[in-house]
C-alpha cells in the first residue's frame, strides 16, 4: 500500500442530506478514480452551511491527497461553495476573464439576456486554476494547497462528468504517479449470495492475500469483484485471469458476463451473433423491459419494437391473444403469457418474442393470485417456454426483477439454440 | 436551532467507494429522518476496513445524536460491521436466540439447507437490542451508548426500508422529542434555474429569516424548496403556505405540482379527472415514457398501452404511419411524429395519444438531423400538436428529457382542453 494516493469525495448541498435529490455523481467519480489507481477512502455529504463545509475540508485535508468537491456552484444565493473555499484558503474572490467570456458566449449563443447572477459565476477564489466547463456556466476549479489537490466541480451530472473526463482525470494522472488497482467483476444471475459463497468457499479460502473478494448483491444477481493492487498492469491482469479461470467452472451456469457487461448488452450480443430480431410484449412491466433494451446504443440492430398491453383490449387487438383465453384463465396466466410472446413475434414480424404478465402491486392481488404473481415467456421459431415467478409486494422491485428474469430466460433460450445448431 | 436532533448516516462497503453499486439508501434515509424532524448533518461512506469504520464511528459520536449505519452485515467474509461494532463498544459477540429462530424459519420456509455462514447471522454484539428483519437474514440492531443512538441495518434497500419504516423510525420518534422541520416543494418545468431566480428575486429577497429557499435543478425542471423549523406544525405549514401563495402568481405557468408530485402522477390525475385514456407511440424513447407512466400504481385506470416502434415496419403496420411519409420526410420528422400520435390513438382506441421520434445518439446523426434532434407530438380528439426538441449528445439524457417534455406537452394539452369545455 506504499504510495497509494487517497481521495475523498465531498458533495455539498442540503438537498442531498434531506434526500431530495439522488446523488449519482459520487458513484461515477468513485469508478473513475478507481480506474486510474486512486483509492477513494471516504465519501461525505454536508449541507449548505459554511461551518459544516469548512469542517469537512479540514478533516479531508488530514486524510487525503486529493479532495473532489461537487455542488454548491449554482448562480443562486443558497450556493456558497466558492465563498467557503475563499475562507478556507484565506484568499479573496476575483472575476476571471476567461470564465466571463465563456458565460457571455453561452448566453449569446442561446440569444438570452445575461443577469448579474450569471456574471458572478465567473468569480473565482484567487488561487483557483480555472477549468473550462463547455456544458454550463458554473466553472471547474483546481487548487494546489499544502501538498493536496482540491477540485471543485458543478453538481449537475453531465457537466461534472464532462469536466472530470476531459480535464480533471488527465490532470490527476499527470500530477501523481499512482500504483495500479485492477478489478475483475464476475456477474451472476439466478443464485443467492450465501449459496454462491458456499459453492465457491474452497476457492475463496485459497485466494492469495493480494487478491480481495467482494460479493455485491443486486436485483436478481450477485456480482463477484476481485481486486488487486500493484505496479504492473499486465501482471495484475494475469493474476486476476488465473483466479477467474479457477472459479468459473464452479458457477458457470450462473455467469452471464464480466465487468461492465449488463444483461441487456449480453442479450443484444447473442441476438446479433444469431442474426435474430426481438419483439417484446409487456403487461406488468409496462415498458421497463423495452427501456432496458433500448438504453443500449445500437439496439435498433436487433430490437424492432414492443407492445405494452396494459389493457386486455390491446392484448387481443395488437397481440392476438384469444379473448376466450383471457376469460378462462385471466390475463395473469401461463396461457395468456404464451400467446403474448407468440403474438408479438407474429405482429411485429420478429424471430423472437418475450412477454410479461403479472400483478406488480400494490393493488390487484387476489387470494389465488397475490401481488407478485408474474408469468414470463419466451417464444422462438423452435419453441415457447413460460415460467411463473412468485415475487414480493413492492411494485418497483417486481418490475425490475421481472425484467431481469425475462431477459435471463431469453439469454438461456438463445444459448440453447446455439447448442442445437 | 435549540434541541435539534442531529443525525449522521454512514454506509459501509468498498463497493460504494469504488462506484460499483448505486447508493439509494442514504437518500431515502435522509428523507425519512427529515420528515420526523431529525436533521441529517452529514453522510459518509467508508470501506470495509476496521480502522476506517472505527474512525468514522468516533467522529460521528462527536457530532451527532443518532448514527444510522447501513451495510456490511451480509453472511460473507468481507462484511465486518458487526465485528467492528464489538470493538467500538468494547463488547463480545453473542448468538441471539430470537435471531437464530428467524434465520432458521427463513430457510425452512424456503426448503433450503442452512449454512454456518447463515447461522452466524444471528450473532450480535452483546449490547445490541435485536431488531427483527422480516425480509431477510441480516438482523437490525439498536444500541444506546454514551447518550447516542446507534442503529445498524442491512444494506439491501428493501430490507433496510422495511426495518426503518416499521421499527426504527417509530423508536426514534419515541426516544427523542424533536422540533419539527417542515418543507414545501414547488415543482417547475420548462424554465432554467437562473431565469427562475430572476423572476422571483423580489419575493426571495423579502423572505423572512426563518424560511430557507433552495433551488434543486433536475432534468427539464427546477424544484423550489422552502424550509422552516419550529415547534408547531400548523404554524409552520401556514408560514409556508403564505409564501407559496405569494410566489405562485410569478411562475404559475411553469408549476406542475408540489412536494412529491411527479409529472407522470399529475398527468395521470388530469387524465382521470377528464375520464380520458392514454396510448403512447415511442420511437427514440424506446419504452421509457411508458415505464414512467406505469411505475405509478393504479395507472391502468387511464393508460391502455403503447407501441414501441423502433423499426419502420412497426411504425407502418402497428401505428398506420404512411410509408410515403417515411420515404419523403424520414422517421424523424413532424409529419411522422404526428401520424404516430394519431395512429396510436386509433390503433389502441384511446382518447389521447403521445409520440416521440428522434435521434437519441450516440450514432445515427446527420448534418441535417444531428443527434438530439427529436420530435414530440400529442393528439387529442380536438387537435394534434407537435414540437421539435434540439437536445444534446447524451443518449440517457435525451431519452429522459424527451420523456419530461412529451409528458409536459400532454399536461398542457389536457389543461387547455379543460379551459375549452
């Protein structure tokens, strides 16, 4: 652990503490710093009060080499990060000509009048290195102070990401000579954390000291993260690859990918490799499965479309579900979900169809079919399979889990097709 | 600020620092504590190292009355919260009979064999008050130590939420007599932060000292949050209501709701009030708009379904878009998006149809129609309106913003229908 560069990430804003916005910034920053071998050792959020901000600055100074600060740079009066940085560094505020020119051109381009509040966004603490923000009017700032690096960035996620990716990360890489931290993530689906742990116990116990294992459970899957630190990237990669090779045979059926692989990306790859197109019929998932598929750039190569059939009229007219099936078995039934999966294939003209129909909750449950009763199906040119899920009470979770399970069903069907060819 | 109860929220886990999971827990906890008048003054994340965990425990002890700790309670070896709590409190570990019975019945019900790792989940620090977790095998724990309350909860969001809602929040309310913090949130759409600030500047300057204003920008909208603290809930509510009444006329057209109102909830309410049904035709948003609508419980009362028409074949066959329109103007055009909105109304038999068609990116842009060129439309029984959005380069953002804008277009159309009746 010699020469390890330690970073702390600080977010400023009452809205974070009071739970009124979702903080996605610190996760992203954590990933990016980790990738360049800087170890995040603490994340903190404090409110828009100068004393709380000064306190965390002083604390972070004791512990870290790099302090990344986001938030509190807006044009409005509740944003006090710049003023507090001035107090902390013992400097005054100076209007920065370059920053002012950028703010001015930002407003000119949009044909809008500039206000004094906007102009004040070009005021920076005197010791700041101005870091240009191409996406907004709040500036980025870089400070070197008492052997530490302080970076202040706007809290708006895409502005922060742009500044970090294009300006700050390269500067940090240049400034520090860092040891390398390498991770390998094994992504599993359909097996619980403790069962996974039992399955790989002997392997885990035999892991060398230098490799750390973490179990990261999420909806419908557990990620296994292997981490190692050293100087030579190739050696570290090899160490990780050796361990992956050992553990894989123990859990092969449950592994759908590695590292950043998402299930929807893996499924897309399998469809493309087989030159197959996909259509989706969604009832209880209400468009969520489709939005998971289409958040992947390039998904139009294999995804043709979906029918979200919340009403039975849509199930009958758009998907060709037999009204007598609905009468006899109900919308949440094996018979209906099979007809939906087969129907969407025919209606849209795709090779493969998947379908969901169930009771997501919180209402609509019956003694026979309680909330969480959900049918999923996958129809290919060879066969149609269906499965009953018995999930919980929470609507959001039921929708997300159903999406994971139906995409995993699709993955398994695509793999089995491969085997049959 | 006398008698204010201060809370700190601590999350434990390398996966949070390294950015490998999204932390949604602390946002939720922040909201819940705020709602019972406990002020969250710091949030921190530390890794799975005993020294880092002990350090943040000692720090939080100096500053807070309540310390809520999540994570690090899993059955696997990287989870060390319980062991570290023992060290911190200077106590040993004791197997809790009640906890063991719960773990045992949890596995019996599921017909699974229990492992030693599972059994060890019933081991608690000797000074812990055991708090039963009905949703998983990791226990909740409550500690009273040196006039502070420490609460340790599993990191799995639904287990944590269940324990907080049903066990911990009531205990905290009982334990502390807290002053009341009241918030009022005004939710706007279609106006930028600095323009909003200019519009309400005189009102903001005249706000009494006791009321705090914050601007919370998010996709396509800005939330205005008013906060006040005191002892009498009714008085505080009245103070906030008085200010809302003053500011509302300045920004009336941009306000779509208050507090927890989401745009999709407001739209649903408007549809129900008018007894209208909705159908959606989505191209570039790929199901996202539908999933926003259907994440609202009870949306089946007004939402009938959607057609996600990624391929032109689906636009023609399912939505009745004229092939010659696609040839002449392209899929991303006013003509096509109007036919999509009108077509989905007809195909699904709904009163209202909305549609999106554009280039979400990162690929598919042309000099004529760069990435971010997106058409939206809304068709009612009275008329069809369409609008061109010129958005940015980022796929996720383009999808989210388009969803906000098309739902706001629907809101405006529904309101204008009301005016015409």
